[in-house]
C-alpha cells in the first residue's frame, strides 16, 4: 500500500534518501510510466525510497479561468503510482502558498528537507516555483550545489509524435479510443461508486448504474459502447453508456455517467465500477418527445451490441416483450 502525505512541512519522509519523480501525471500515460519506471529502478540500485511528488488541483486547472478536462481522478492517479512501484506520494496542495514559493525554496523545503533527495527525475519541459521561474537547468545547478543530481527522461514517441496528456485529451474528445490505448498503454477507463439516481433509465426500459463525476471535468461526452468491470474484476461486461448532462429529461448541472449493462440482473448500488470506453456512438442531444428518446436509446443499444460482438436481434425481442 502506497503512503500518502499532503503538506510541504513535516518530518523527513525518507531518512535513508530518496529518488523522486515530480510532475502533474494526469492520465499516467506511457511517458509518465517510463519516468516512474526509471525512478523505481534507480531507487532500487541506490537503496533509496522511490517517491513521487504531484499536485492537486492540477496546476493548469488552478490557473485556468475555464474548467479544464482531466484524464484521471485523484484515486486513479494514486493507484497508478502504487502499481508503478512508488512507495510514497507527496501530493502537494497546489494553492497560493505553493505558487508563491521561489524555485530555491521549493528545492530546499520539498526535495531536501522533506524528501532527503538523492536524485530527482522530471520531464524535459518541467517548470517550478513562483511564476514558473525554475527550469531543468536551474534544478541541475541547485542539485550540484546541494548534493543531489537532476535528470530528465527522453520523450516517448509513438508514430513519430511525443506521447502527452494533451494528445490523449484531443483523441478522447474526438472519440478515437483505438488511438488512445497505445498512448496510455491500456484502455481509457473511468471508475467510481454506483450511486442512487431517479430511476429514469428504468422507466425508459434501460435501467442504468450511475456514477456522479461531480467537479471532475472529462474530455469525454456523448453515448458510447462500453465494457464494465465490477469490484476488482476486468472490464468485460458489455453495455451502453451516456456521459453528459441528460438534456431531455431532468437535466443535471454536473456530468453524470449512466451505464446500462446488457443482460444483467442484480443490485449494483454502492459497488465500485470501472467503465472502459470502446467506441463513441454519437453526441448527446435533446429530444422534443420522450418516444423519440426511447427509439434512439433502442438504436444506441443495438449499435453497441453490434460493436461489442453481441447479437443485436435480442434488443428488438426484449423491447417487444416489454
């Protein structure tokens, strides 16, 4: 189990020394994974603790006046750090006090005093400190003066382009999930706990499990063919999902992920559910009549079954029987 700390101030987290990765790490794509793997290996070679320093909220979200889409929740990010072999996460609160800290002060208070750093690893475009005044060259210079070394990871390329979170976000917004998986090294998944809804899906003939995203902004919106994992199981159960504000009936202010699992019977409330996005069927739209919405839902379900390799005829038979 990975250990978690939140504050700049506090006792040293690695009395025996640490190798540290620093970054936002949204999405934990293959570039992030390569950096964390290097940190884990270097820590093992030096007999040190592998530690990751990250930030919440994400720095780009803190400075933006508009909602900024993110690829992973805090929970998903922490689970990814643990899977990568990190033993401790220093998840710093990105606030006014942190943004006012000079680059030199950040190095002294965070890397030296808090983490007893031996090596620090960052991306080539890493910036830090007040007004982003610190860069890799400054980090290397300070490290030579204060007894640690600073390193950058070469970019991970795929199809001649750098793997980056912005590239992943653009592909997700376009519904190109097939191109996203090689960048992430895994399918794109949103996970959360199933909560009670107003059972509108049941009234429409397609009961749904609901995951409230609350203040999380995602680049994914629309209607999708999905595969679902319950608890610790793999994402294998086929379904159709809507992610949006539900404009036709009882529109909601915050994005809601509604998932209908095909041929499923059972109670999902309170369970953790992971939703793997396989293909986008269409954008969310508003219907003037409820019957038109029901007809479109049946069409979406039939399309999702076809994409997922199921028998689409079952949709018509089930609807005729209902």
